[in-house]
C-alpha cells in the first residue's frame, strides 16, 4: 500500500514539474495560442477605442463587458512565448523577447496591470473614465510592439 501511495505521489510530482513547453504539442501551437490571444484582445480593445474616440456611441454595459475581456485575455499570451517558438510559423516576434526576457516580462506585466486599471475605470460607467484609462493600455501595447515585434 505504501509503495502505491509513493508511486502516485511521484507521478503527480512529475506531472506538475513538467516544463511550460509541455502545454504545447509543437512550437507552432505556442505561436497560434499567443497570436489568438492577441487577436482577441485587439478586437475588444478596438471596440473600446471606437467608443473612446466617438466612432460609436458609448455604452457603459458594452464597455464594461469588453474591458473585462481585455483584462482576462491580457494574462494569456505570455505562456505562448516559449523557447523554440521564435523560429517557427508566421510570427513577428523579435529575438529580443528571449534575449531581453526581463524587459519583455516587465512590459507584459505592465500590460496586465494597465488592463486591470482599464477594467476598474470602466466600471465607473462614464465615457470620461474610459478615455482616462484606455491610453495606458494602448501605450503599453505600442511600447511592446516597438521593442519586441517586427513590422
């Protein structure tokens, strides 16, 4: 009985200790994952941007729904930037993501933080609250693209 428990514990430990690449069958899957998350985030930010610039009428409920998605999705793409994924697929990721990983992590953390601020601000329910917070997200996106994405 003790050996079965020990075996189960060892198997569990091995499962949880697997490297992050294990979540992707192939490096191409990591690229698709991160690109999908970025596309989704961009679509919802675009809706918020259209409200902020007056291209579409401000709708507090729609703004809140979109900001919640942006905050959630802002946490996702970073898992897809695994070693080996920089050399496959149709990617614009620059090598600096891996050679300047601390700076890249700092930028990704800032985006997550700015997305949370946007989500909190939009809950106020005013166009001014949206306008005051969306620039932080947009600026962080731009900074990351300027430093870590090929045009």
